[in-house]
């Protein structure tokens, strides 16, 4: 049986690392000339670090957190879920479940260690491709 410290570690990402991931995504957004909101959640989907760049859209804070949550909850990139959630798809209606919290467009990525999802990052406020690229910058830092 795992001890309490192992259980806590399994469901958390250190704050310093989460802040570093936000910084990596922000730096990439700045290089693209876009303003976004960035969220990092732990393995349970709980917010650990967040930033909203000056001028970022007002929907971004909610969407960034929900993209990160969705990526952890489904252990998948949010952009990969869209085609599956269409009517007739294997995950049809996914976006309407979980109180509407699941996001099925690009910008959310799970962050795994040895195949186990440890955290998630979500970015919102630019185009789907730009959001995904900023999230990928954070994921690259995580893989480090």
C-alpha cells in the first residue's frame, strides 16, 4: 500500500514547476504576438498556476482552466477530442457533459510521467493552432 506522501505526490505538480510551465507558454505566446490565458492543473484537475496576459480575451480564463481539466480528465489533447464528440461520434455530446466543463478544441494537453498523467496545461485566447502551440511549449518544458 502506498504511503500518504506517495499518494499526495501522485496527485500534485509542484507549484514552482507549474509556474515555470506557465512561463514557457507565455514566452511562446509573446513570440507569436498573441495574448492568452494559461492554466496548469494537477492530476485531479485542480488549478495550481494561472496567468492572464494583458489584453487577453475575457473568455480565456475559464476556457484555459477547462482545457487543462479536460486534458487530465480524458488523458488526451483537447484538440483530439473534437472529431470524436460530433453527433454520431464515439464521444458524441462530450462537450455538454460535466456541467459543460469539457472543452473539445485545441489548447489543452495532458502532462505525463512514465505514462501516468501528472498534470495538464490549458491555453486560450488566440487561434486554436496558436493555443495548441503555446500549450506544446509548456509540455516541452515539462518533458524537459
